[in-house]
């Protein structure tokens, strides 16, 4: 409902299709992140001996806070932003494209990157087409651009296209499932996936915090508790703070 209220669903999905929400609960997590850094800022004030703060973070505000691309477009042009699928309103080619065996994502947002794409697929003539001379023009004609590119991409599999683009420094990626991305070498290198034991004794895995602070990873330091498991521990800490005049 917050995605609907905030405008997110009006710009999500393919043009002409049913309204769609983002597949992850972005309103919940975005407001949590806004709250977390607001708390950190308030704690920094308190550490300097200043008064604490009353923090008010709404999910609607959080959704509007991360929608600057859309709100700026509306303020600047008066045009209502709409759904573009995976495309970008002001940049192209910048979307998911069909190839011989599926789809891949491409983000060639500058003329240099666009020229590299054209060179990679042997269509340098496209870089000279006046319809595609600038990122803005390519965005304006991106339906025609998509059809031309997908006709060329159909000669290649996704892995072939990714190799061609990566060799030329063009940002691109496979369309991963979650099982695929969790098995990615970068995820393993960062050590984000950890083992844990649930309160019922079942062994599972969890995605740890992605931050590194001073090079240190913020790992899982204790398993999730059973109901009431830490009540005595929490109350003892509160009593200790109260006795020390910190409550």
C-alpha cells in the first residue's frame, strides 16, 4: 500500500501493464535505513553533551526521499513519470535486452560506452545515426533503438554478450536469480552469507550486514533468540544503567 500511495507502483513494470510493486519491501527497509542514520546522527550529538532528538521517519517520506529521479522530472518538465520496464527515462541503451538465450542488462549511458557497444557487435553505423547521437536522443528513440539492438543481440547468447561488453568496459550484468547471486564469487569473497541456528535448533543461513567499517565486516555475533530468552539479560542491563544514572 505504501508503494501504491507513494507513486512507486506508477513507474514500476511495463507500459500498459497492470500496476506492479517492487519485488522487495522497499518501503519498510528504506524507512529503517533513514531511521538508522538519523539515530546515528542524534547519538553523535549526545556524545558531544548535547540534547537528544525526537526522530520521526515515515515510510511515505522514505519512498519520496529515494524518488528524486522521478520527482525532479516532474518538477522540471511537468510530465508525469510513467512505467518504462527496465529502461531509463533519460538514458539509453540502459535496460534489459533480449538475446539468443534470454536477457542481460546493459548500461551504456555515455557516448563513449554507446560507441563501444556498436563496435562490439559490428554496427558502428548505429553510432552515426542522428537519432542516437546523444543520451537524450537515444532515450527519446529508445523503442526503435531497442528493436535494432535486439536484432543484433539475437546472434549471441547472454554470456557471449557479457564477454563482448566487459572486454570494452561497458557496464553489464546477467539477470540473476537470488540463488545465482548468492553463489556469486563476489558474495563469497565478501563473506556476507553466514551460518546460524534458529531457536528450534534448525541450522540455516543468513545474509549478514553488507557494511565494512575500517575494513572490518559486521558479522553475526549471536543466534536469533527464542521468545523471552534475553529478558533477564536486557532487564539487568537496564537496571545497571539506572543505578549508574544513565537511564
